[in-house]
């Protein structure tokens, strides 16, 4: 099989570890590959956002708004919590995005003192366009695997994710 960045990394670093510290080639290669794939996905997302004219924070806000149980609708506080942004920071985001016509704020249906944020058609269009570009990059990457291999990879990644989630509790 062809040599990749992780193979080169392992070769370069294997002999640099102190003798009392174990160096596991497979663990190191896995870590480097996962990092490299994540970096590639972040770069393809950045290119997709540039292509549709969104800044990262604008995409994140639209994405947080769209992936809710009630897609396209949330309170500013709910969005701030989902994005780990201060209330003032979220107000600034919403102000600029509302001026661009990507979302609107309106009084709550059940309580008019409550403010609700809603994605506009234009905001939804931009978000979907960015998602389609991201999806193309994801499909391109997954195409390196057969359906069976993709299923195996998902099973293994899920096992690792569950271990991480259990440790974070």
C-alpha cells in the first residue's frame, strides 16, 4: 500500500521517544490520520463557506438554527447556549445576519415578550448550498471505501466515540 503522511510521521518519531515511554506505531498512526481527515474536512468547509459567501460564525449560527427539533426556529438564548456564545455575542451575530436578510427576529407566538429567531428563505438557501458543498467533499472521501468498509469504519469510530463520551461523564 502507498505511504501516507501518518506512515512518514511514525517513521520520523519512533526513535525520538524516551526508552521508558512506549511508542505504539498503530495508535500514533491512527491519531495522525484522524487529525489529518478532520483538518481536511475543516478546510473543505471553509472553501464551501467562501464559495457561498458565508463567514464561519454565520454558517455556525444558521446550522445551529437548522439542526434543531424545530428546524429554523429558536430563541437567541437557545442559540447562544448551543454555540457557547455570550448573549451579547449572539445579539451581535443576529443583528448582522438580520441586516443581510438571512434570519429575522419576531415576538414569540405564545409569549410576545419572548423573541424568536427564524431563518429566512435566503438564509435557508445559503445554508443548504454550503451543506451540499460540504456533503460533496464527505462523499468524495467516503468513496475510497466499499459500503462494507464504510460500515466497519462507522462501527469502529462509534466504539471510540462511546469510550470518549463515557470518560467525559
